[in-house]
C-alpha cells in the first residue's frame, strides 16, 4: 500500500535538488516492489500539487548555478562544491546546482493534471520537499531534536540520505561534497557521534573502504569476521601457488592485502 507519508519521504530524501515526477514514480515502485498505474500516479500528483505546506514545484534549469556568494556554504577551512547551499535568508541548506536560477511554479501547477504539467514543463519540473520535511527524513527518531547540525554536517547527511539503503563510501562522499578525505572523515565522525549514521567496513577490489548509511537504512550483516578470514585465505592461496610455498612479505602485501582507500 502506498501512503502519502511514503511519497513525501521519497521526495524529502532527494534533498534540496528535489526530484522529477518520473524519478519519483521509480522510487515509489522500488520502495513498494510493485508497479504503479497511471491512475495512482495521477492521485499522488494531485495530493502533492495541492500540498503547498510540504512541497514546492520548481522549473529547473538543470545547469550550473551562478550563485550569490552570500548563499554559498562556506565552512571555515574547507573548500566545498559550489553547489553546496546555505541561504541565510530562507534557511535553506543542501546541494543544488541551479538554486538561483530555478523558478517556483507551485501556483501555476495547482489544479493541473499530471499530463498537463508534464506537457508544459517536461523534465524541467522538479518536486522539492520543505526544509522541515527534509530534515525530519534525515534525522528521524535517532537524534536529540535539540542537536545542532552545522552546514557541512547537514549537507553531508543529505548526500548520505540520497543513497538510502545502498549507502555511500567515504571517498565518494568526499567527491560529492568537493572536499578532501580529512574533511569527510571529520564530518562522518561528527555525524556518527550524533547517532545519525552507521558505518561498515567492506572490501571492494582488494581495497578496504568505509560505507556510510543513515541510521534508519543500516542493517547488520553479521559478517564482522569475514574481512580477516578472507585475507587469511588469500594469503594461503597465494603461498600455495609459489614454487617453495614461501614469499617475501612485501610481495605478499602488494599482491594480496587490501588497501585502505579512506585515508
């Protein structure tokens, strides 16, 4: 069963950028593991287009934003992506490449059918959840409601939330935010201390990395000892292939051991 709460949550998790209706339908289908009919899409669209308290409709340019410097997020000592927004006037925060250029068309959309809105704006139409709804989707019941989130922490949390149950590696988070590994490490550490995220070590192509999830999307896998076990097996297999079953440590290290790519 598809509820309005589920729909609003999917929109909210897309952050300040928002999502196109076509992407929203895909998200809902993935979440509910079922296809949705045109009639259901139209019903959802009407609920959203009439709900100005929770969502707004924008015509997106999709291009790079020539942002006013006052609205860029500028944490001290950290160089962030130019798409990182912290607007002191509206209180909006998040990642959005056309924050200045996009146009609010919520009033025009109200009363339109999905087909009419799609015909007029096409893929330029995006749905953006209110800042309160976006924050609620990221924080949930896991954090002290009085907890203060600094701009970089919030924007990092938004990027993590967009990945949902897939999570994001720390190195990919750093690339998304346009910061170095040290900046990503400190942001992740602060979010973990506030119980907003969970982390899991994993090996990808013999490289050790950390995957990060919103607390609500984290699932225990019970494979805590597998990294050590698999490393031992690789060493044994490597030695077994050597003529005298021995090898220099440096040769083993370069051929078998995983590298930590978070550093």
